[in-house]
């Protein structure tokens, strides 16, 4: 504990330097006290940082591998400062100045004792040593170690071309965002087949994150399974995890029968199916649920619908011509004036002896 003596109106000789002073701190004048007492106690003047030479991840002061975008040695050194010194005076602020590639200067502004009148700067040299190696994520990538796999499938159908492209684009955008903090956010491989898409990762953590973020864009049923694949060097069991994503049996512009009604699907969002009732010519939105996987019966794919054109409208009776065979059909359409115009392009769906008309505007309607 420091001792002080303040002679408000008198002077005393400093026993250390022999100069007169009105304030003694631990038995010496302020000038001598500052010489003998630093603002901080340096525990070590050399900072060693382990850095992945491939992705820029580094071992932080807690001993964990982390990645925060592009490696910046100055920012990382600032993180380590709390481990190399202990404040012993009154500290106002600190600044870090880079001298050259591996030398820094820690500048501290404060005063060694609360009774000192003025604050002042002190400087402390620091040396930084970067130990380059490979982080566990990059080692796994190089060794092609598969820890998790995302299987993207559709229930009772194949994935469409646009569907595949859209999902892969979404996955790519998700991985770009994750990569800034996790270098494992790069697929080991992407396998495409008639059944669907498999995306292989070296990290279960990343695969799980991708599935979670995809669920905010698409509706799907997901099944997680794991199997033991051996033991690591420490004897812990190694597991490989598979996430099976199962998309609905229908796609946009398919025709489905659901609860005894025939619907044309105009678009699909994350949690709703927007439909057009081909019997009543009314629009509505159905809540997506897993029950629809088995209850919604696809009776026609979008590719099976014929192109046509409206050639005549007489009240609720509409004549249309198929552009596939030039046959003309007369169809009774409720509220025809609301959706159809003479000369307008349409899609034609024939089921048994009935003909249904789908306005072309529903085909070009943008998805959400």
C-alpha cells in the first residue's frame, strides 16, 4: 500500500533526489515516484500467435481456433493485450502502434498515483511472433475427412433444374456468410444425381448451420441420422451425420388434388402454398405442413400442361384453342372476365372429359 504526505503550505526535501517538494509518495517526491513506478506491469513482451497459413484462422488468447474474416495481425494483437499486462496505476487509455512487421509499441496514458497532478504517456516495446500451421478445418479438407452430409431430395419426384439451381445458389450464399467466421464453410464435394443433390462437409457444425438457414427459405422435412465410423487418436468415437432434406411432392405450376379440390399451384413460399381453384376460379393460400406430403396428390406436372390461346369469350363460356393440336374447346368459367381476355395465352389441363383453363399470368407470377 502506498503512503503519501501532502504538505499544503510547506516544503520538504526528497530523500531520493534532494530536491524540495510539498508531496511525498511512498517517501519520495512525485518525480522520483514516477521513475520507480510504471503504469502497467508487463507479464511478457513477446506475443506468440498460431495462425493457419491457408485460411487465416488463429488460436485466440483463450486457446481456441477462431476466424474473423481476413487475418489482421494488429487487431489480433489488441485481443492478446489483456493477457500480457496488469494495470498498476490509473489508466486513461492505451494505444497500439506498429513499428515494423513484427514489432509494436504499446502506449499507455495515465498516472502512477491518484495524487499526481498530471497524466502522462509511457511506451512499452512488444514483439510478435507468428507460428504458421494448418488449422483443424483445413487439415480435414486436405485429408478429405467427411463429417457430415446434406442430402437434398423431393418426395416422390425428381428435383427440377430451376429447383436445383436455386437451392445450390442459396447454399453458396449461406456458406459465403459463414466463411468469415468459420473456414470449414466450404464443401468437400457436391454430388448431383437423378435422385437429388448431396453436399459433403468436413464439419457437422457447418452442415447443421446450412440446414437451419435453408429452412428459413424453403419448406422441407428434415431427418438427422448418425453412424459411428471409428475412433480418433484420443479414443473418442467418430461419427458421420447425414441431414436428409425432403422437399414437398409438388412444385410451382403443378396441379394437385387436395381435400377433394383441384388446385393449380401459382407459387410456394417458406410456409404457404398459393393456389388457384380450378373449379371456382378463386385464389387462396394453404398452410404448408408435413400432412400435405401424403394428402396432396399431384395429378399433372407443369410440363404436361398444353399451351393455348383464348379465341372467344361469351359471358361465362370461353372458347380456347390448343396450340399443340389446334383443337378448340368450350369451357364454362366462373368470373372469366376477371382473369381472361380475348387473345390471351393460357395453359390447358385435360382430365377425363373435362378441360381446365389456367391464365398465363399465373405462370409468370414471381415466387416469394
